[in-house]
């Protein structure tokens, strides 16, 4: 995450533009400090994704317990050939792509159409992840051009310049990290920036048996625990604080009333955390938590509410056999 240096990385068929400096370190530190000073301490889940956090999340997606990634990929493999044929020649924009495994499914289907060129625009807060993914993609797809943007797409989606119609991909049920009202607001903002004919593919994790959910966020190998704790290392880098990951335990549970998995970090003892950005040290009591992530689970009702608010047309809801996950296909008319 580079919120300071204005730079453009130029490689073979790859450009990566850093727009994070438009936000700047001051706004970032203010957001983190405000969250830690709240009654329920919170750190935004977007700060998970420093270099180590991105690698740990890639490891999570390969876990047996973690069903969302493999289920969503299975849906994409089924729908990609017809989708890319229908929208032949569209640019592909991806919000928060992480690794390139999902978008490769669409690019493989598009490559089979013998296009002279393809353009892929990934938007991610992690500049190293963007560069690594882009380098691998252009080596795999000889007709691909990557125009990556290091951005906070929640606030900077409209900063990306484009002219062609696009397939906008928002995979991984990342939308589930937000409260429902905030999710609708984000999707409405995306809808307003979409051009006529644009398509939005939205990955949504659906309601399912609680034991499946519990296992997915409490894996036996402790990878999710390491991922959750690493957000403290990310915060240390951003605001020069002195969090120690050993002072906190990982907690993930299903909140039945709100239909979501919640992730927290639980203080193992009374402690103080210092940063030059704090007006005074942040105090923790033993058992006090930092709320780091929500992962909401959805039903068909939520899909129809998106249509009602955004005005987008629902073309199709693609699901797996168990109905555990959905890739909803919306279009701007």
C-alpha cells in the first residue's frame, strides 16, 4: 500500500498507476486512529492487504475449509464461454482482484475468440500484488494489455479513465465486508459510473449451514488466524504504532441476527499501544476486541433490493448446485 509516492510502473504491455497518493497518509492515519478510538474498536478490512496479508489470503483461498473461492471459480468456468462470447471485445475491470486466478478464467474464454487484443484494468490497494499478477498474466496471454491502478476503489472508482464498454468484476463476495446499507451505497455509486451496456458481475456468498461457515473462518491450520493478526503489522507500518500480534487472539463467529461472520482480535491482557498519531496511548482491557471484518451472507431478497436501488437490470443469477454462492450478472441499460 503506497499512499505517498506518485509513480507509474511501466513494463511490457503493463502500466500500473498509483492513485493512492491522492488520498495520502494523513487521511489513512486519521481513519485508523478514529477506528481505534471508537467504543467498539475497529480496523477496516482493506488494511489486511499489505504484502504479507495478500500472500496469506491467497493461502486461505486454497484451504479445504474455505469453500467460497473454489465454488465461485466453478461457477465462472461454467458461465465464462457464453459470457465472453456475448460481450466480445469488452474491457475487463476488476475491483480488488488479489491474485489473477479468477480473472484468468474469463481471459481464457476470451482468448478462445481469437481477439487481436484484450484490455484488463485491475483496481487494488496492494501495488505489489498488482504488479505480480500483471507480469504473470501478460506472459500467459500474448494479446493482453494490463492497465492497473493502485487505488482505494471504494472512493476512487470514478478516477479510472476508460472509453469502451466493460465487464466490471467484483468477485470474492468482497461486497459482504460492508454493512448492507453501505453495500447498497457502493453499488449505487458503481452503477452511476457505469456506461450504457456495461456489465457488473457481483460475487455473493449465500446463506448456508452454520458449521460450514464456522469452519471456513476457523481453519485447522491457523492460516486465517495469521491473516487476521497480520492486520496489526499493516497498521504498525501505516501509523508507526507498536501493536504486538502475540497480545491478541483470533476470534471468528457467526452472528445469527445479522447473517454474517464477524472477525475480531481479542486482547489477551491489559495493554497500551503507542503511536505518534495518537493524542494519548490506546488502552485495552483483557478480553476487549478490535473488529476487523464482517462477511455478510445473502439471499435472493438482497439481489432484488440491489436491482430496485441501482436500476441495473438483472440478466442472470449463476449459482452452484448447492446454492452456496452466486455470481449475479447485472447490466446498465
